[in-house]
């Protein structure tokens, strides 16, 4: 299938912006955290100096790759280890790091070389192409509408935070790509019917997701929902049988079993969650913030406010904000305006959901109800996992919600298409122009922000 020209344009712009963000983000360089200051011995508030000012946890992800390249096998997370700062990602599942080690060999990039960052990071820019394609085909298979598919793809491709995440060394982008394609295939099965090869593909992908990051567990309720809805929608042979169910839900455990067994032997926990807890007793605990600010202050003033802003874009170690040179108050006001606009567009699409149903009937397109339910299940379970994490640790970062990036994109895509009405084929341009303005502001923020924060 030939890709439509607008989608190709979006992919090219995405990769170009990733390159710009990549080039402007320091790699393995120290710097200051201005908005996360600390008190000195005299009780004066001073900027916090950290050994790596670039992308969050990037240094530790790169160290994992370096360890694999050394031929020592997979690293082990050891609580209390003197090198814990350099190795605190050692508990992560291995798939991304195996790919990145191969990419490092192909490109000749040494993960510990401060000049190698651009080449190593570019792997995730390529992975991001796969995610955008997954969003496009999920909407196309789910709704039969290219206008929504392109508008949703434009949102994901040009969202500043998504670009920043795909311009860094991290296992997150691979997780997003796998989650998006599992969603896309589950939606295709729901709308067009199931067969064994599709079920095998979904099962293998979920297993690979579990070998990338434990957040992939959200894919189980997503696929179960699609299978359940398909029982009512289809008749044999398109209806999912026991073999399809087993391939989707049991095969992932078989694929991930070697790593789960390893973790069980090493840490006494197949998901390595216990060793993570033991290794970071000093991490920002939710209980400490709740004691300081109260429950509403913690959940609304910290988790929600930090997460909402980073849904648009907060860069570096959550320390570089859009419009920060205008002052905190004006910067916060502009974030609220952007979030309000995006929320209004998404809500507008949902309020017009009946219109999408009627148009589907008139044009003999797939009914959108099942598509919508499966997409929202992925979003809801991702949010629940995020809330559970923040009940223990403060991590108000939207990147933990991006396994459901497609769900966000569909809301914006449907809303924009409804706004454009009879000119809906141009909705992707409207999304693109707005997002490019945010990209320009974000690029200015990181170029100026990192310059201010480097000694």
C-alpha cells in the first residue's frame, strides 16, 4: 500500500524536528536545574548541579547499552551499590537495549562518548516513524476515514513532547510503538474479523512489549476488550475462537518467560518491582508531598499540573518550560490556554460522536463505537497505572501516559475533523500549523534553556 503524500510529509517533518531537538540537547554534559533548586549550607536557595543535563535518565540508558557492548551480559540492579547513579536502569527489560547495542555497532557510536549522542538517539527517531504509521492505520482500519487518520497522525508527529522523547536514548519510544501497533491490530480484528496470523502477531508484539517495559501490561485489557466485542460483532470464521484467544493472551507470556524467570531468580519478582523499590528508598515519595501539601495539593498542584504541562512539552530533567523567559505566571497561563484548546477540540469531537456514527452508516464505513471503546480502554488502564505509580512516587511526567498516545491523537483527530466540516480532508493541515507553532516555541525553549543551564 502506497502511503498518502500528506503522511509522508508528516513523517519527514517529524524526523527533521527530531534531528533539531536531538542536536540541541546536550549529551553526557553537566548542568544546572534552575526550577529544582536546593539549599546550601547557609540556608540559601541555589541551583542544583547535576552530572547530566540532557534528557531524563538518558545517561543511565546509555550505560546499559555500554554494558551490553562490553560482552558482560545483562546488568543487574544492586540496591545500595556505590555506582547506583550510573546503573539505576539496570533492572529494565532488554529489548530496546539489544536493538540499541546493534545500532551502536552499525553507527560506530560509543555510548560513553559525548560526541556520539546524535547517532545513538536517532534510532528512536526511526522507531517513532513506526508509531506514527501505527496511529494512521489504527484510525484508518477503525473508522475507514483518512481525514481522521491524517489529523491524528499530525498531532502525534508534531507534538513537541513526543518529538523530544524520540530525540533521546530511552526504552519509552519502543514501548509506544509496540502499544500503538497492538492497538491497531486489535482494532483491525474488531472491525474486519480475526484470523490466526493476526492473533500470533498481536501475541508476539505484547510479549515484545513486556520485554521492553512492564507498562506493556496495559495491552492485555485492551486486547481482551477487542476480543470480547468481536464475539458480538462477528460470526465464524471471523469470530475469535479459543486458538485466537490463546495466541493473543498466552503467547505473550511465553515470549517474555525467559526474562520473567531470570528476574524471579535474581530478584524474587518477575517484574523486578521489588528491587526497584529497595534501590530507591530516597526517591521523591508521594507520602512526603502529601504530608507537606495535603492530598489535593499533591494530586492537583503537583501530579496534574506537572503532567499536564509535560503533555505539551517540558524538557530536560523536567526543568525547561515553554515561555519560561516570560516568567512563571505568564508561562503557566499560556500552558493552560494550549491545554484548554486541545481539550476543547477533543471534547468537541466526542460531543459530535453521533455525527460520526451517522456518516459511517451513510457511507458504509466501519461503525466507530468499538474503535472508540478499545482506544479508551488503553487510555484508562494507562492512566490507572500512572496513578498507581504516583501513589508511591511523585512522577508527574506525561511520558508515562504515552503508551496511549494513539488514544490522545484520535481524540484530537476526530475533534479537528468535525471542526473542519466539509473541508475535513484539510484538517491535518490545521493540526499541523498549530503544532508547528508549538514546535517553534519548544525549539526556542530548549536552545535557550540548555544554554542558560550549562556552566
